[in-house]
């Protein structure tokens, strides 16, 4: 299997001072322990790092994520994300532009998405997005 871990889960794992055990963190721990293929989209990397204020912590988080295979975003990913946005909007589903891009990447690369963001649950009802 292939997975994408959303910013919401990475933030829980990497940036919080106090870890409270969540279902998503438990799932991430299992994926890491079992050596599953976890891909890192550029937009997720950017979202994680742009929220890190201290330089030392920025480098620490960057270095922790550098080993995950990087998932490039191409024109077709953006086109599909826009199409997905329009389909969902017509059904009354609203989410951030970035969320539709992440959903597009997961679908087009046949990855399962691990997220704590409930917007993806609503998106998944109207497309082939698979959630863990």
C-alpha cells in the first residue's frame, strides 16, 4: 500500500509540545513501524514547515521529513483538484483549495490518505478518495 499523511497528522506528531494520543497518531505509528510507503507532497511539506517559528526546530522537522519520498505536483493534479472542487461545491461541500490538491494527489497516485481533517471525509463521499 501507499499512503499520504496530511499536515494535520504530521503536526500532531512533529510540532506539538505535548503529545496526546489520537487515533491518527496511533495509525501513523503503525505505518512507520511496519515500513509502509509514505509519500510526502510538496504542499504538505510546505504547510508543516511554514508553521515552525524557531530555526533549530525548522531544521529538525525538515530533517525528519527529508527521507520520505517526495510527491511532485503536476498540471494534471491541479486540473483534477479544480474539477474535484467543482464537483464537491455543487454537492454543498466546502474545503480549502490545498485540501482538494492533496485529495487529487492521493487519488491520482493511488494512495490512502491519513488525516485528522474532517473536510476530507466530506470530500471522499463524492470521489474515489480513500481514507485510513
